[in-house]
């Protein structure tokens, strides 16, 4: 097995070197030496096909640094996600706005401390890190390390002495309170799945047993975990819970006291995920149907719906806060975006697409249904592969025949693992 992996790595390396050299001038390799196996050429065809990474941006899970090798795999490679910093800031502001509007009675036990607990999705996922930072920043509990707020889970912080967060002060309705992150933890189950809703449901049980009515707010990196905590405890206890994703069930729960959520404009992301592939396959300008209207009249608004960062080869959807003020407009999270709801007139193409975890609430209840709506509109015949959220090979094993597909859309289990997909496409 080791030998095979080593061989594959060598092969992948040599093929990618060839690909690099050939990328600029689109001409056959000059050295027609007889050693080159004829096979190599047909195999590397897969390495030239359109590729989109989505939801989990290729990056170093410890430092967050983008994996530019993966993001520039070929000329038709892109990432589609959302603006993590803008969204994180929005989530923090949403919580603070809520506190200001509900100052009366927010300190449940009247001890002068606003206590909150925080469910963290995945410490190695840039979007999760950004949300933790955003909430700590807005509430003042963050501690800066090398110019960025520390996103490390605090564990339990009963007396405010944790080293990764600090007690802050907030004035609500003319009264000054201490704000304390009573507890936070990464919601990873024993098998290794992150953003795990069931783990969050258990954690809130432990936290309420420890802190009881010291908990005044519940915050979560996403709605899956947020709703799990809301249903297990916060709803009955009437403790506002804040999530992220604007999944339909979370939006509906706002009527029952869920504090609010952030829409990461999944309708825009799902569209972009397939649209960049469609454009690359059609050989048209990549902005077609995105910043520029296509023949069917599809067009997004740059700067309002999304931004594009050319250096990062990344499309980022923009976020919107969903609260008691506007939630009725967001009740169906699977509805296609009206601006890009027209069927295009292009030949059907085959796409291989995977979802890293079949039980991820956001991807399962919001993103995939949207993809399934757009694949019809874009005439893409998409094969959906569902992973277990833990093992990359469980997914890569099902990319055994890349030659059968025209394009690929990849949602990695771990953001450092782009190479395992690129190796397959390079063969
Ligand atoms: C979502 C989470 C989801 C994660 C999966 C995030 O963008 O907000 O709900 O679990 O993506 O990678
Ligand atoms: Ca209190």
C-alpha cells in the first residue's frame, strides 16, 4: 500500500510538472521521446477539466493559509464559498443588537454578568474560526494574538480566568454588565465528525448542569449545532440562541425564540458552484451569468450578492442577518435565487460532486437541495456523492473513474486534503 502511494505521488508529481509546462502554450509536449507512455496523455485529460472547490476552502488547517496549488490546479479551477469575515462580523453585531434591544431581563440570575456559551464547529476550518472570532470581537471577550483574535475553545471558564478569552464590559439600557464566555468547545464526535449537532446537544446538557441560570445567551458557529442546543434546552428555558446558515428549521424557530441566524446566501453559492463549471465547459467568459447577464437573463449583482477575488480564484457570497425583523422572507432556504432562475440553453454535461458529510445540516438541508434545483436549470447531470464526514478516502474511492465526467465539484473533509483529489485527476 505504502509503495503504491509513493508511486502515485511520483506519478502525480511528474504529471503536474508536465501540466505546468504545457499550461502557458497550449501545444503538445516538444520532447516526443519514446519513453513517455501513451497512457499518460489520456490520463492527464482529467487534470484539464473544470474543477470547483466549495464550502471548504483548500487551506492549511493549522494556519488558515490558502492552498494556492489547489486553487490554481488548472485554468478552470475556482473556489466558491462566502465572505467569512463579513459574515462573522454580522453574527457578532446581531448578538450585540439583540442584547441592546432586550436589555430588560437579559441577565437571568441578576448577578451582573451576561454569560454565554459557544459551540465551535471545526477548529481547522477557516469559516468556523472566523465566526468564533467575530462573536468574541463583538462581545469584547476576544484576546488578540499576533494581530488576530484567538479562536481556541475555552473549555469551561467558570470564574473568568481562562487564558484564551477575557471578561468584557457591556452597557445595556444604561446598566453596565460583565460579559463572560462561560464555556466553549469544538463539537467533534468520537468518530471525528466536526460541526456535530448531536455533540452540541449533549454539551448543552453538561453546560446547563454546571452553569444553570448563569447562561443568558447561546451562540453557535452554525444552525445545526444551534438548533440542537435550542431544542434540547434553550427553547424551554427561553434563552436566545444564535446560529449561522439560515437553514429553514432555524429560520422558523425565530418565531419561537431562536435569536437569529446569518444567511450565507447559499442560493448564490450553489448557483456559483455549478455556474463556473458550466461556463468553463462552454468555453465562455467566466463572468457569464454571474456579473454579466447570460442569454437567458441570469445575472447576480457583484458587491451585493458576491465578491470575486481573482488572486485567490475565489467567489465569496455575501451574508445577510436573519432576525425577528425579516425572517419571514427566509423561511424556505432551498428556493433558487430569483436573479438566476432562468434555464440556460447548453448541452448536458456530466459533473461529479461530493458532499463531505451526509449528515451535515447545512449541506444536507440547504446546499444540496439548492444544487439539485440549479443542476436542472444549468443542464448539468450531477452525480452526488455523500461522505461520512470523517474519512477522505471514503469519498476519493468513489472518484475511481474521473474519465466519465466532464467536471468536478469537491467538498473536502479536511481543508488540507486537496492533494488526494488532485493526485487522482493527475493520473
Ligand atoms: C456551514 C456549516 C457547515 C460547514 C461544513 C459551513 O459553511 O456554516 O453549517 O457545517 O460549512 O463545511
Ligand atoms: Ca447573569
